[in-house]
């Protein structure tokens, strides 16, 4: 599916920081547990929101995974948006699985050949290990603890958006829906963008949904805009994709500003949420 895009002017930004800001949204009731990760060599804290009616239902639900998932990060505003939309009948119920950060810049970045990239943190380039943690340790734990239906999505902003786009290219079947807000695709001299066309042409049977958005003051080097051009030329028919430049929003506000509408669009209400386990 083609994108609907608007012209905009991108201004260079660093884009290193999390979108998390002091929590002004309520922290909704949720469950918290920890995983002693062998793959990461540390304990990771997981916050899980279940939708209204979960406890009284036998239904199974899609799962939205999100990095930057601490209660002082993006967990409050994302779950508040989703809870309000579900209660209003504007999106179907989902479970939100939120991963609190330990070393964010390590987990969200892949390897890089650019010296200045390596200066953003003591450790970078750990995305493959973080992805393995999600796939091999977190997802099995969620399947055991919660009633899931096999549909999986992931959302994130800035460096977390970079991780999401990288995951789309590295393991396109890990999630059904990839939502990347202001992804830091300038990383490693835009290596993901440069390799995208050849990769897309090699995936004629690919089926997934990819959503990209940028704020009016970001998209360093027009990297996201360039990826959208590649998608326009080479995306296989089974890939549903969106590119939305949001000149009304900034890098610091795009997560809170865009996500309510994005969630409603990508998780429309179905007649039933009852799906066979996957």
C-alpha cells in the first residue's frame, strides 16, 4: 500500500534521548514482573497493561510491545491513550508489554562504522542481543502468563524507532506491525536506508505493516524521507506501509501527539477479539 505524504522541511537534531518526559498521565493499574535474562546478563523489569474486561473474559488478545516502557518513561501516556481508545470503542483491545530501560543506547543501536555514533554511550551496538531477549525470553514468558492470540506489534520513538526499523529488516516475521516514530535512521551513515531497496526486492512474499512518522524539526539527513522513497519504489504488494511527516509536531512531542491516532488506525475494532492461540 502506498503512503500518503506531505512535504516538509527537516532540521538536523541529535535524536539521542528517549521520548520519555516527566509522567503527567496517570499510571494505570498494571502487572510488573522481572526476567533474569541470560542473553543480556542482567535483570529486566517488565510492565504489562491488560485491557478493560480482561479478567472477566476468556478472549485472547494482540500484544503491543514497547521499549522505553518504564513508569517514568513512555508507559503512562501509551497505556492511557490505548485505554481511552478501547473504552471509547475506537480501537480493539490489546495487551501492552513495556520493557524498562537499563542501557538504552546499547539496546537500541546496531553496529556502526561511524566514529561519532560510538561516542553517544559507553556501550552501543547491542540491538541483536536485545532482539534475542525479546524473541527468546520475553515472548515465551508473555505467552505463559497472558492470553495472547499470536498477533504482535511493536512501537517506539527515536533510537527505539531505529531498533524497530532494524528489526523489520532483520526479522520481518517477529512482529506483524512495526510502528517507528521519528526513527534515528541516520545511524551508521543511514546503512539501513541504503540496503533497503535490495532487501525489499528480495522479499516478494513479505506481509507486514510498517508505519513511519517524522516531526517537523527532525529526520536528520532526510533519512526517513529517503526510506519512504525506497518503499514507494520497491515495497512488495503484501507490505502495508505508511509515511507521515508531521510538521505540526516536534521530535520531543511526536510520540504523545501521533500515537493516539496511529493506534486507532492500526488496531481497528473487529467484530470479535476471539482468535485461536498463535
